[in-house]
């Protein structure tokens, strides 16, 4: 299912798909970093 979706995305517009995935990855990493930082602050 995931492979099919990726293939369709690349056929449609690989650059746009890559930009969207990269944006989501950065956003999720930011959320994770903020969550970890908040937990560390609470632990202190």
C-alpha cells in the first residue's frame, strides 16, 4: 500500500511530494524536540 502510494506520488510530481514529506518530517521532529525539552524541564 505504501509503495503504491509513493509510486503514484512520484509519477504525479516527485518534487512536490518530496517537499511535502520533508515538511512533515521537519514538523514532526520539531514537535518531538519540544516534547522532550518540556519533559526535561519538568524533570528538573
